C-alpha cells in the first residue's frame, strides 16, 4: 500500500489482512503507506487442529483474534510471543519505521528493531482521559477475560468498573448492543449509572459501536480507533 510519512507496520495477533479493522481506520491511514502481518499467518485457517499449537494453557487468560476467513480464535500468551516477535520482524524487514500492535490485551515490551506501539496502553490512556470521573462499563470478548479486565480497569481509574463478555467476531451489532444494555442494567442495580461503554478489543467494529450507542444512550469508545489515532499522532511527532 503506497503513501507518505514513512512505512507503518500493522500487526495482528491473528491472521492478516484484517479487512475488518481497515474498514474503520482507513480514514486515519489516508496518505500513509502500511504493511500488514499476522502472528498466525502461517497456519491454515480452515484446519482447526492447526491452532492447537497456540491454544491457551490452563493458567492463561485467553487472547481472542480473527482469522482470514472471519472466524475467531483463542490464543495463549506464551505460544503467541515468538510468533508475535516474528510478525513484527517481518514488518521491519519490509521497511516499516514503526509498528502498531493491533490487540488491546496486555503484553510486556516486545523486542524489536523498530518502535512498537501497543494498543492496550494507547487505548487505556485515551479512555481514562475522556471518561474522567464518570462511570463506564466495558465489553470484552469472552467470559474468561472478565475478571482480569475488571481488575485492570479498576486499577487504572481507582474505582469499580463493570465488565461483561460479548465476542465481536461472532456477534452481530444487535447482539453487542443487547450485551451492552444488560451491562447498563446490571451496573444500575449496583448503583452505578454508566455514561460510557468501552468496546475493549480490536475486533469490535464501528457498526457495533453505533448499535451500542443507539441502544444504551451511552457514549461509546471503540478501542481500535482510539488506539490507532493515538499511535499515529505519536509516530508523526517522533
């Protein structure tokens, strides 16, 4: 993909290309050259047994991403890391000047010869700035992530944060909206009137965010666009 302003590497923990992500962040990439690589690009998306090598271990909170065929996959951190490093290195080998890691899961700094911007910290900073002292709820892909997500967000803002699961890769916008409505109701029962909903996965789409806003009346923060916008600002300022 051609453009100006240096070459940007886009890395997914699943498989590239992430046409679903590009549909929403394309306005941010106008005039910018980019390449895409995925940590699981070498695996056959139609062979479910092939993904056993990256399955979460029993003590791991799963990561969730998308395959080329649109299916979702759960991945373990330990199995993912060497593959993630390799995908980042492929971006660098293509000439990328910086890499955006398109996942809001938690990662320690990944060794690389170019700067790597992780979506988790970028999205979190954007959310914290915007929500201020108001109450917000979070949707995360699967139930196994809820406890960790709740603790992570509560630590960031110093107050309870309600979290519910809804897989963006298998749910229509109306289903994501229904999950958000249930989250708002559950929070209200605990005395917390939510003003914001955070869609905390790179898999959630602008269409899903719109449906959530319409159904709940809450302001919605879509982490794929929040992280991408902030990363590009930092890259351009470097």
